[in-house]
């Protein structure tokens, strides 16, 4: 995607398995750090903001259009579950018989420029606007 400009930001949310309240402060700090380190291995996926409650996580992430949201969610959930299980042995007893930490589903919403801003931008193409420079892209 060397010749593409994109703004594909998403709000992702997924709960812990059985909505168990396992994301205590220690787990949260580790998980946030782990997700921020992801960019070292996957610089195309930019995690912008992370927060948790005891039984779910919220992530603001930028995903390139060459990747599907589902594939990135699958990557984040499976790899974070593996890291969490290695770091916190109590999760193995909490989720006896499985290494899964996360519920099967997730919520996804796009984050972007609102419709009225885009409409105004398109309608004003080629027109002079006070206080703005006309920049040529190419």
C-alpha cells in the first residue's frame, strides 16, 4: 500500500469468556503493554487507544484496507490470550479445560470523518475557501 492514503479506524470491543471479571489492574497493565508492542511486529496495525473494564476490552485501532477487520480481531484475540495464559497462571484454572480468555464474538464500529464533513469537502472541491491553501495532491 505504498501509493495509498487511508483512514480506516475502528472501535473494537470484546468480552472475556463467560464475562468473567479477570481483567484486574495487573492483567490490564500487561495487556495494554502487550497490545502497544504489537506495532513492532505488525507496523501496519496501529493500536491508538486501549482501555478495559473487568470483563471486556475497548480498542481504537487503525487497520489498513488490505486487512479484514475479522482477521485482525482474530490475531489480537488469539495472540493476547496466549500471552495472558503464559503470564497469569490463574487464568488456566479460571478457564479450566481451555486456553481461551475471550468470548467468541466482538463488536466493531468504524471511526471516521462524519458524513456532513465529507459531503462539504466533496461539494467544495475546486472552490476557493477563505483561509485555506489550495494544495495539489500530485
